């Protein structure tokens, strides 16, 4: 995937300009920057939710995300790239199992496959013991694991998370990040927008810095440095 000279604007106000980022298969990338620096905007653009005012995102098959894909192809693309937002978008009055199963039901998976896949995925993120609990009964870190499970059941190649550790203590935050490090080892591309200096400095992967509506730097094996 290549973000090609992208400019994003909202209500005629430029949010990001002239952004060029190439994201290779199986990379682990941090997007960092001050609040309102454009991290969330670029994430929305990557999932086909924020059309650029100029240029485009070039996919692996050389299609242009916005200029080429119709609604049907965009739906297929979105199943291959999954984003977890800060509010998790879980159904509080449903159980853990129901939340993950619902994410599969709306995509047309068979009941038999759902019954097999949901427990496997909950076990993968170490929350199977909570499968019958209502989401409203869970802690923040438990809700995060449910959100991760909802992403994993679709087996996407790219997983994006906007601020995964913003409300976690350092130990729990690293525990969550270890899940993503394992997923990266299993050939998943990971993109994380973060303000967490400790996490970025500890993991030391590729770091893309957003500043003044542009990409200020893009370095491999780097730290949290604005």
C-alpha cells in the first residue's frame, strides 16, 4: 500500500498535505504526533472513510482506493483491513461472545463457522473465560481484548489501532502490545497511532511523525521523538 502525495481537507480546512508513506507487507508502524496532528485522519483515509482532495492511496494490486474501487470492492477491501477505535464500539448490553459473533454475522459467516471461530479467537486474546459476561461488566483492558477479537475473527492482513494504551497502566499496556507483536510475527501488518512514549521507545519499530499537517519524519527502529 502506498499513500501517494495525499492531501486531506475537512470543511475546506486542510488537515494533512502532501503525505507520502509506503506501507509494506508485515510491517509494524507507529504513527505519532501531537493531538490534531492528523493521525486519526490518515487512519480514516486508509479504511476508505475520508476521501482525499487530491491524489490517492495505491493498493497492492495497483488499484486506487478512491478512484477505482466501487462499493462492492470497497467492502471486500475493508474486510482485509481492520481498525480499532478508541471507543471500541462494543455493545454494552451484549455478552463478550455475542459482540464477537455479531461482527461475523453481519459479514455473512455461517453459524457453524461462527461457533467454531469465536471461542478460538477469544482464547487467542486470553479472554475466553469472560465469554458469557456482559461487556458492561468488563474492565477497560478486557474490553480492549474483545475489540481485538472482533478484528481477528475476520483474519485481516492489516490491523490498525488508534491509541490502544491511552488508559492503561504500563504493565497492562505492554501486555496488550505483546498481542500485536505476536500478530506481526504471524504475518499481519500492524499500524498503531499512539501518544505512549514508553511503548514506542520499548518496541522500537518504524515511527512516522506527523507535524504541521505533514509527515515530519519516517525512521526505522526509532523512538518517540517529536
